[in-house]
């Protein structure tokens, strides 16, 4: 009996203490119930009497809080309040309140499956339960992740091409205008001469190597440079030019093309034009050769009335062969020079765009692109110089003119770019069509030259230098061919 009275006394004393403390805004965190004391601090309620008092308080205020959230407080920068069930909920605000925190939000209502209440100005704020994310935070998060996503941007003839995250809607329309960028002009002027020297070194070096007085070394050096150059030309055609042309024709600023195979069609046109040029040139050279038959052959059986048609044909073939060998060495003929000229035409179109690409690129990408184009021009110069070096005759003047044209053409493209630097718009429709067409035509020309005049003529056509060559020379040539393809293909990642 005494113990019972003592327990009742302790319970009543605890209850009076709870009421004396004036706890309010009771809510739960997990299985523990918390209330706010007179000092505004959260206090866990652990005694049986306190829990009883809290439950009564929560039940009493539940109906009052059904259309409002009260007891608002901060957790860091976030605002939390207590709903009608006594649970803590987060208030989703677009900005952290700068003044005094509102004590409550009233006029609570639902929009779809989300709950909203109204602030003192009558604006809706979203009420989030534990683990729930708001509409505004989702859109902000998506926008943030979109804008902060990593992009890999590079330039193709002044057109900035970006891949990866970060492209927001409507950005394509804005990027179709002239882009305002900072350009370091002294750097561009200085690097013009760097490109000039590098191109000249690449194209003239093979001409000097063929003059070496060591036949074995000369032969091997010639094989390495020629086959490496073949790989460079093939990779330039497919990895660089074909890809760049396709990027131009699929640019969003150009719009959707009615004919999706435009790039391939223009490349095929370049191949056909190369074939037609060489075929007509071959017929022209053959016609001239037949008219300039040496007079010493007038007494040959071909002029004898008694000679048979077969004898006449055989004799004419022998005479043309003798004339061809008199114009070149190692099986070179006037037709080879025509092939080299066709090859140089494709390279020149490409080199103009290379110079333009370098100059109009933004400063953020300029140094990277410069290094890539220096290697590109040197390798391409080796490829062209190796074929020029095999032509008959002296270096001066015809060979020097052909090589000098290649050395100068990229700096000329850079000079053109500097002249239109602040007005050039690589995303203009007419510019995209012009650049895409030039790239695709150049690709077609180099495909014909690389596959037919260089690769097939050296390896599989009758008279090719590697068709019946010793195994060591064949292996050296094959490794050099693959090396040219791989190295120029890797450079295609940046240019």
C-alpha cells in the first residue's frame, strides 16, 4: 500500500513537471518522441508520464494542425515543421528565408499526390515527407547536373563540336550565330611560321633521302617512307576528311537533309573525278607517245608492208615502253606524275581547311590542336614528298614547285582565317555546305589515290615494287603501312 501511494506521488510529480515545462510541438524521430521546451530546444520525452502528457498534447492539437504545419525550425539551411500527426516534415523553399522564420504555414492542400501549404504572402510551398524529393528540387538537380556535366569539345573548320553531357535545350539555336571568343593573335602569327617550317621539312625530306649514296639504305628508307605515307593518306581520307564532312552535313544548324547519304555521294563523286582525270590523262599521254615515235624506228618491221598486224602491234608496244622508260627510272612513267598531281590536289583542299581550323579555334583548344596539326602536316608532307621524290628529273624546278605549294598552302589557310577571324561563322548554312563538300571531295580524291595509285600499285599490280620483293622488305613495308594508318588515325581524335 505504501509503495502504491509512493508511485502515484512520483507520477503526479512528473506530470506536474511536464506541464510546468510547457512542452509543445511534439513529434517523433523514429520511435523516440521529441517536444519543444520554453527555450525552443528539442527535448526527448522518455518517462511514462511525459509520454502520456505528450500523447494527449499531440491528440489535442492534431485537429488544429490538419490544415497547417506549425513549430517551424531550422536544421542547417533547411526548414522543418510539424504536421497534424506530430511528424516532422520539410518545407521545400526556392530560397532560404532571410528574415525571421515563419512559425507556421497554413491553408494546406493537395495538388495531385503532393501536399502544399501557403506562406504569409499567399504563395504555395511544398511539404515533403521523409525521403521525398520535391518537383522544384528535381528540376534544379537535373538542370545542375546537366549544366555541370563534362563535355569534350573540339573544332572542325571553326565549328565547335561537343560530345557528352551539358547541352541544354535551345543551345543549338543560340550556337548557330557568330561565337564571340578571345583570340591570341601574336600566338597565331608565330605558329603560322611553325606550320610553314614543319610542312616544308616533311615534304622535302624524302627528296633528300633518295640522294643518299648507300643503295641498300636508300631502298629501305624509300620503302618505309612510301608505305608510311600510304597509311597516312588512307587514314586522312577516312578518319579525318570523311568524318569531318559527315559532321558538317549532320550539323543541327544546317537542318535535316532530304538525302541522308549526301556525304557518301560527294565522296563517291570525288573518287569518280579522280578516276576520270587519270584515265583521260593516260589516254592523252599514250596518244602523244604514239606520235613521237623515234625516227630510228622508221625501218622497223612496223613500216614494212609485208609485216603482219600482230607484228605491228608488238612493235608499237615495245616502242611505247621504250619511250616511257626514257622518261623515268624504276618503272616510273609520265602517268605517275599525273597521279601525284591528283593526290596533291586532294591534299591542298584539305590543307586550306586545316589552316582555317587552327586559326578560328578558341584559345582553350588552340594549343592542343596546334600540336596535332604539326604532326599531321609533317606526316602528310612525308607521304606527298615520297611520291614526288620518285618522279623522274631534278628537284628544281618542277619537284620544288610541287613541294613548295604544299608547304605554303596551310599557312595561306591560316592567313585567310586571321582575316575573317571575328566575322567567320562556322555554323552558317552556306559555310557548312561549302566545308562539307570540300572535305568530302578531298576524301574521295585521297581514297582513289591511296587505294589505287599507292596501295594497289605498290603491292598487287604488275610491276609493283613489293609484289615480288624480298620478305624482309615486305615486312618493313607492311609495318610502315600499318604505322601510318594507326598514327594518323589516333590524331583524328583531336583534328
